[in-house]
């Protein structure tokens, strides 16, 4: 049985996340996904995720292409995770190209292209500011007031 492993934050889950997980799953019979802990995300990106690590793990585990999910607590433990799950292939997005080649002694390393014009960062920017940072398109921004009877 060929085991595939991948890692990510998977915050504000979007079509790009789904694409990479489905493509990774097609490489083998078992797909294992390491979801970055809240603390690791803070360390990597300098911000807390929108969704908690438990919610992100439940979202990813709910996909039919995913066989198992675990909490990734440290970037330095990637080799340990690869060994622990007996992974044959490590899959990452091509925004990480070359960064994980050092694990090629443990398993095959594959980088998939990202889905164009889709990222968690751009989605968060649209929600916060009304402008997509990748396209420059402005969207209406609504304020939420629980006592209001209409959108502001």
C-alpha cells in the first residue's frame, strides 16, 4: 500500500486546498495529512489561524480523499512524521519547491502547482478590506451589527 503524506494549515479551507489533497490522494492508496497546530501557524505566519486546530482537523478529516489526520506541532519533526506513518511520498505545494528535497532520502518528494489566484491570505484580505490582493477587485464590505435590521 502506497502512503502519501502532506502538511498544511488548511485555514479558511478553499478550492486550492481541495485540489492539492485530491491530487495527492491519487498518488497512492492512503493519504495522511498533518494539520499545523495553532502555535506552529503563529510561529510560521505571525498570526493565529481563523479556525482552531481542532476545527481545521475536523474539516480535513471530513474529506473522502483523506484517510487520516494528525496535528503537526513542529517543522523540525517532518522526518519523524514521514517515518512514523511510513510515507512513500511527500506532497507539497510548489510555493515550497525545493524546501523539502532534503527528505528525498526517506521518500519521494513531489511539488504540485498551486491553484491560480486562490490563497487563504487573499480571502482574508477580501473579508477584511473588500479588495482582493491578487486581482485588485473591490468587493462590498458589510459591517455586522447584531441589533441592526439591515446591512450597513
